[in-house]
């Protein structure tokens, strides 16, 4: 069974300040993906608790985002790390 790409949503209203990933890049758990300046003027780093392949990049720098905005999609890898 193939894993579906998981959407990464913006956590806030604001504007995309920086994008640290490219489409088809591999990302690691808690790696910084985006930087958003929220509506209160504070910068928020966006990271997710999964690793995998970016299958699509849905936003551009300076784009306005809301909590409903899909910023990227990632196909999570299913490798288990650590010891059993």
C-alpha cells in the first residue's frame, strides 16, 4: 500500500518570509521548513514531526497564509529508527 502525501498547514495568519526546502527534497523530523511573519509581527518557524520527501511546494515567498493554507505536501517515510 502506498503512503499518501500529508499536507503541512500554516499554523497562523501571516506572510511567508522564507522557504528552506525545495520540491522533491528530503526533509528530516523537526527540520525548519518555513518562516512566517504572523499578523502580530513575530516570526514563526515551521517544522513538522515527520521525515520524508516533499512532493509539492504550495506557497511562495511573500504569500499571505491562513491556518487553512496548505504550504507543502510530504510523503512520510515509514522507516523506524532507534532501538527496539
